[in-house]
C-alpha cells in the first residue's frame, strides 16, 4: 500500500491542475435500454485492467496487446464482444477499447470483468430506477507495480440513460456538488484511481421516466401526424373563418404633462 500512498500524495497537488483535460485510466460507458439490455464500452490501460480487474494480460509496454485474449476475457453468457480496438499509447502505457452487448444488465456481474459491481433495474412509484454499486478492486496487497501513475488519473462510470432523468446522486469530483445531466442524457461518476485501487465503493442511483425519450418523441409525432390527417380528410376544417372587420381605432388624446413643480 506504500506505492498507493505515494501516488495519492501526488494527487493532492495534481487533482486541481487539469489544464490539459482529465486523464482517465479506466472508463465504463453504459448505454442502457428500458428493457434492461445495454451496450457497454470499456476504455482502459492494460495496467489498469490488471490492477483493477485482475485480468491476465502482459503489462510490458513493449509487448503486443493480445486482442484475441482480451476478447476471450470479456466474452461470457451475458456479454457479446463486438469489437476490440487497436491499442494506443499514453504516458508510456497501452490502452484498449472493448465494446460489448449486454443481454440483461441485472446479470452483468456474472461476467468476471464486471463482478465488482451489483446492478438493479426496477420500477418504483411509476418510475424506472437503476442502481449500481461498485465494490472492491482485484488488487492484492503488495502486488501493485509502478506503472508511471502520478496520482491525478481518474476512473469514470458513465451512464447514457434511455428516459428523462428525474433524480440522481451524481456529484462533481472536485466540488462534491450535485452534477447536472449532460447533453445526451448522460451522467457520470468519477473517482481517483488511487481510491478505486483501495476499493472505496461508488453508489449509483438514477430515477427516470418509464417510457424512453425516443418512444415519447415518436408518440408525440404520431399524434401530430394523425391530427393533420384528420384535418386533410375534413376540408371544412381547413377553410379559414371569416375575418372580422378591424375595429375602428379610437382617436387618442394628446397626453398632458403634469408639472414637475
């Protein structure tokens, strides 16, 4: 844990200095559907996948990324890997992106790379409620190596929700104030990599409308289209009503300015 403490000390001076943008070492982007299916995108460095999720991958920065092995590690009874990207480098570490289709978000934690989370999707008081709790990482005491982490690296769990968001508990990592829903109906929960390595839990809760935004939009469009069709079938509704003659304008009297004294 000494190495984590050293990294955390660097974070004290670095967390407020993100002039060049936030540096994410691990990200999950979850695109949830109302039926519980989802698309999930993971962007992460190879060292993060090893330290956080315990994946058996080669952390040597000069080694080739075995994309076939990455695919096999993420394939499961509840996930289908649709793409493993070509790796890229940042700060001497190799990164990779994995895209997956999820049959049922409520069973995602049966897939090993996501076993640190519990997922729930239910209906409460005419709202659809999504909950996720991220628990301990796979890091074993004394096993952390020096991968060049400086302390300001972040992890993020980002939700792309299908329905209008009514309530949520997302907070800004710097101010600890409640976060606004981002354009595209997106919320995110961020954490320092050091805290994620230590296994500090993240609790996610989002309450939203039962109907998806797309369904609501199509329903409104269909209603407007039907109303237009009814008017076309009844030409009398399209005839303009007689225009009443304009009322005579009353002649205005000039204002009398009151003396100001």
